C-alpha cells in the first residue's frame, strides 16, 4: 500500500513540472517573436527614414544619429542600443546603406536575423547568422 502511495505522490509532483517546461518554452517562443516583430518595425522605420533623408540631402543616406537628429526616427535610435533584444547595425556610404538587425540574446529561442538595404524595401532573413541581400526575402 505504501508503495502505491509513494508512486502516486511522485506522479502528482512530477506531472506539473513537465507542463511547466512546456509553458516556459512556449513563453520563450512568444518573447522571441515579439522581439522579432519589434526589429521588423525598426527596419521598416529606418528604410522610410533613409528614403526621406535621401530626398532632402542630395541623394545621401544618414546614420542613425543623423536620422534621429533630423526627426525622422525617435531619439532613442541614436543611442547604443535602440532595441531591447536586437542589435541594429547600419552601414552608410554616400549613396547606399545596409542595415542588419541581429538577436542580442544568448537564449536558446531567439528571433531570426534580418537585413534591408537601399536597393529594395524587402527584408531578408536568416535563421542562424547575420542576414544579407542573398538570403531569402520575407513574404
């Protein structure tokens, strides 16, 4: 009788733990997708700001500080880390720009690597490494 009681007690203790792990993994996936959505919105905002900046600056593109200074992006974009869990890298030359948004977290479940440039408004994605123009475009 005590064996059965011990077995039932163990099952009652261990069963919720497996459900807790599934809930935690689902929560981490949700957070990663929310962070990625934020990064996508940032890339769209940067692309729009670059187009506007270029029109009023003889075809030249601006840095994040220049775009924020011109009022085309919120002021926090001119700081070191404009997004919570993504690193934004903007490379600007006189007549072109490339922008990457890469997950900053070392969590197991993170969002995808994103890329946009001055040749197109398409955002390119890569699951495992910084994206480039040669990666698949989002649909």
